[in-house]
C-alpha cells in the first residue's frame, strides 16, 4: 500500500517525484524505486515522506487511504 499511497498523495499535491524527494530530503531515484516496489524503505524515511506530504505516517501504510482522505474533507 505504501507505493500506491505515495503516488496518490503526491498526485493530490501536484508534485513530481523530484519535488517529493526534495521536500523529504531524499534522492529522487530512491522515491522512484519505492513507488515501483524495487526498494525497501526504513521507517525513518517513511516518516520523512509523511512530514513532507503533511500527513500522519499511518496514512502512508493505510489500506484504505481513500476513506481517510474523504474524512478530512
């Protein structure tokens, strides 16, 4: 779910992988690999992505992110 949720949240922000990586302090290729399920990711990097996206860390791991997004308005 992490990869899909990253893509969804990134799209909501209108961000490229480059922008997300820059905001999170990560390398763009790392973000691309995570989104393509080519790379494992440590919890501290998931936290960096959540902070950059302005969402709770749990949302990145949420099975039904759509319901979370609807609840917030």
